[in-house]
C-alpha cells in the first residue's frame, strides 16, 4: 500500500515542478518549434516555455520569447537554443538563467535576473560560455 502512495506523491511533485512555465512565445514566424519533454510543438503566440525546452527555428523561422522575469529572447532563422536552467525566486535570492545556443543567432535582453544578479545570466556556445554583464547581447554561432 505504501509504494503506490509514494509513486503518486513523486508524480505529483514532478508534474507540479515541470508544469510551471518560465515564459511564453510572444512572436513567431512559421517554421519554429519547441521540443518539450521529447514532444515537438509548433510555436504559436502563447506557447508556454519551460526549463529544459529546446527552441528550433528553420530557414524562414524566428521566435520571440518573454520570460517571467521580463527578459526577452529572440531567435533568428536556423537557430537551436536550449534553456538549461531558469530559476526566479527573488524573495530567497535564488535567480539564474543559463541558455545554450547550439547554432544560429540570438538576441537577449536581460530582465530582473540580470538586474538582481548579473553573474547569474550565462549563455553557452559550442566553444565558450558568455557571462552577461550588461543588458543586451547578440550572439551568432555558425
């Protein structure tokens, strides 16, 4: 009897944690998808974004995402970007944004995380990790 209860509690905790979106798609051009929990979802205005999601744009695609801290991420055509970590708990001073651009072009305008703790905003590339110390960056990976 205890095992089913434990499994149920673990599923509830996992579902509650992964169900909370950290942002949403605000603009997009066709040929953009979100990979969430192994499923490919066509990007559309309002599509929720979660930690661990990969955003992919194709030849004519682009995506604009706004995060719950007010940060704005824009992906150009033929871009692959993964949100590795997003923590926004300012009351406990726990904040972090770590993204990974695999290829393509991104523009990032920091939100509250960048104001509270600039060293907590990082963008990884195939050859380096960029620490954001200002408010806006543009990165291109070929």
